[in-house]
């Protein structure tokens, strides 16, 4: 089988098939990229990967679904620059992002590398605002610890005999009202323990406020009482510093600052950009398709057009920049898409002309609210006395071998001691200087004729309290010595 893309590639007696279109070899996501033939090929692959991670519009039937977690944006828009495949697959029913006014300028130091500055007023107007639908299933059989269906469940959902301060939170079945706001440790539903005749509550565990979006009763229709419910929470997520965004050319970026609108640069027409894009993102990545989309989006907004960005439409005889440049000239703009901008801080005109236009941006589901981890004090491991690991358990961030080597290379020994000892598992133990043991000293009580008892530390091996000193060691060392002692290995220490 020999397949050609176009009629020019047909070889007589060899070619057996021909693609219907020149873009038929591309996937569904790759066919959504505007002007991919102008981009470096890895950027097109990155764009396909990021299109799978967008918040976008996941479903129109969220009310009837019980997915663990679903993302969506509140204010989606139809792109001004799109391919023919976009309409063919009816992507307007499931829009991915928003048309943003993007200025290519290095305005502050907050836009270095892949960082990008977002207009704070745009965010407040709903730019890229998103929501998360989380569903939690509450099964009273699991709450009671029952494993088989034959066992009788002594729990039922009910609002009978609940605390008066919770009376307006639940209906007659002990389930929450839709639209109610819940915060951490707020009761979500109430149930009665029939064996003890006690009213208990299931509480909302997340530290992020949410709203009750939906409540579903689960069962097979033959149950006498409600035993299983699914509660869907609606969590609002406005763009904040650390959230991830991208355009359709594989140019991803992190929101580094929500800049006040009054300090943002503005054009002579009073247009204030939504996003400030660092110009250093172009030379090495060579995403010329984004530049052409900027021109096309700007001209399309002025002429009321939706431009076709299907690949291989333009050629050396029909240049894309020339086509859109003439459209921009027709509505009074610069041929190259640049404009004079003025500083929002002092009103002075910027010396360089700034490339500004409209680019379709998508918001990715990688949000700092789901990933940040911080700890001052918290739970520790019962065996090692070191902080536990895991973000959900309020654990610590591991200080590993590479971090240790970095501090050693810089000679910061006190900082190394602070991280690995003082703020980890530092413990005070008693040691016998004579026999060098840290596990033989024990607390002895001296009884006298009076009611008072004198307590002091004595070495069990030496049977003497004279050589006992207190030393600070990592608790795992004491644990190791105890483990070795259990297999008849003695560890001796010396104290100066």
C-alpha cells in the first residue's frame, strides 16, 4: 500500500491510495492548531499534549454525572482564528479557552522565562475563571465498618434530634440543601446511630470553601432507608499567581503577577492588554504561527471576521503576513501589527513599538491550589519521630541527598544541622559516659522515710548514677541502637 498526500505525489503503477485532504494525516487535536506549518514541530506536539489538559468545557451534563473531579471554565469563547476541522468537529459546543489581548513586551521583571503577567481587572471581570466539580460518596455501610451486605446497618440519614444551630442546614433526611456554602469542618449531612441513639455528622474536610452543587441518593430502589448518597461540590477557581496557561502553539506560561489595570500599558485607543507575553519566548521556540494568529485575530476583530487557519493555505506566492497586514492597514492599524503604547505608571510613551493583537488562550488544570505544600509543625511518624510525608497528611517536604550535598558544598553546616536535626527528629537522651550506652540509663526512684520520693537517672549496666549526662541526638539513632541491641550488637558512644 502506497499512500500519497496530494495529487502531485502520485507515482503511476505504485501509488494505491490518496488522502482526502492534506491535513487528514493529523489527529483531531493537531488539526485544531492554527497555522501549524509555521511552527517548530515539537511545539505542535506540546500543543496537542496541553489541549488534553485544558479546563475547557468537559461536559454539558454535569448535573447528571458523578465523576470524582471535573474541570470547566465559566466564560469560554469561540476563537476568532480557527481551522476548518474546528467547525467540522463542532468544537464550538465544547470551547476550550478565551480570546485574549496579548502584548509582546518585557514590561517588568515578573515576566522572565515562561512567566506571564495578567491584567488584574480582566481576572475580576471573569477572564479564565474556572470551577471544579468534586463528588464525594458517603456510604453508611462503610462508615459502620461492615464488609458484607447481609449485616444489618445501624445507621440511617436523618435530621432528627440534631443540634439547633444546624437546623437550617439539612432537610428531613439529614441531607444538605443545594446552593449552601460549606467551609472546612462544616457538617455536610447528619445520620443517626440507632444502637446508641446518637446523632452524628459527616464533615467537609477540604480547606477550600465550596458550594453544594447536587445531592444524589444512590440505591437499587428496594432499600428501606437511605444508606448511600453522592454529594457534588462546586469550587470556584479564579486565576491566581502560579496557575498555568497556554496558547494553541505550545507556548505555556505561569501567571507571575496579577498587575493592576491602572499600571498596565495601554494603546492610543485605550486598549489595555489582558496578558503581557515576554518576547524572549519567540527566538528559540520559533512559534511563528502565534505571530500570524496575533495579526489574524486583530484583523478579524476589527472586520468582524473569523479567519481560516488551516495549514498549507498560504505559500510563498500568497504570504500570510502580507494578507493580514493589508487587512490591518484597511482598518487604520500598522501593517506589522505594532502600536504605540503608553506606560500606565507615569503616562510616558514607550520608545519601541509594541506587537499587540488577539491570541486564543486556554487555562490548564495545573493549579497552585492543588499542588502547594507548606508546613510549620504537624504530624510526625511514631517510629522515627520525623515529619510524615504526603501533602494530604500535612506532611513535610523531603530534604534529600541532593539538597544535603548542596548545603555541604556551600559550607553551610549550621543550616544543614537546622534542617536535618533541629527541625526533624532532635531528641534529648541520657547517656552513661562510663559504658557509652544510650539505652541502659533508666529513671530510678529512691524511697526514703518521708512522703517525698527522689527521682534520678541510673545506668542499668554500671548500676551508678554518677556518669549520666544528657545529649541531643536524632531519634532514628536511638531507634537504630535499640534494633541492634535486639540482635546482640552493642553500640558504644563517647561524650567529651
